[in-house]
C-alpha cells in the first residue's frame, strides 16, 4: 500500500555535501529524512521557488524531454529501503500506458518539485523509517 507524503522541509547546509529533505505523511503525522547531495537540494529548492536559470539544468531537461515525448509524470513512489539507501520509481503516463522508471528519490523529487505530481512511500518503507 502506498501512503501519500509531501515535502515538508529542505535543510541546506552549504558547508556539507550531505543535505536533508524531510517527507511527511500528507494525511498523518509520520515523517522521515532523506540525505541527498547539495546539487539535488539546490535543484529542489530552485524548482519549488520557481527560480529560473539561464540554461536548463538536468531536471529541467528531463521535464522537457518527457513533455516533448507526449508523456506526463503521474507520480513518484519511494518503494524500497535497503542498506540505508532509498529507491524510487517515476511513474509516467503516455497514451494511457503507465511507464515505470527507476530513480534516486532526490532526482525524482527534484523532477516533480513545484508541480502537482503526488509523492508516495510504500507503507513498509514508512514503517521502517518511523520505527
């Protein structure tokens, strides 16, 4: 079962390579952090704030490619946690067909940031990180 979550906080520490995003249940109280890289943290922050760049960054490029191919990002699902590493899937819809693509959670969230694309976490993963 998937549980809908939302990006609750981005904690950027410019003196560290490891940044933190916090995801929280949309209709509950559980939350958990994910450690990400500084470039992904800045990409998520920039997209949420709608800050343009002179040239497309990687996540902007991916969004443009998806759009040009006639697909839409349907949802992001964090589906597994193994050895302290989260695994995610991008679920695209094109001509009624669902297409799943493996992704790092930070890239998936950066691609979906600032859009209405819902984020989900598998219940088993949420139980593991909330324990």
